[in-house]
C-alpha cells in the first residue's frame, strides 16, 4: 500500500509540474496497475 501511495503522489507531482492532461496520467496509472497484476500472477 505504501508503494501505491508513493506512485500516486508522484503522479500528482508530475501533473503539477508538466500540466499533463488527466487522461495521460490515468493511462500511465492503469499501465502500472497492469504491470503489477502481471507480477502478482508470476
């Protein structure tokens, strides 16, 4: 859970610094979740 919180905070920081559209942030977040799920399966 701590890692997830850190990732979320990192995305918030990126959004503030680069003014990245929310859609892009969500895409990155879902990709990270997919990778995490794959790791859990392995």
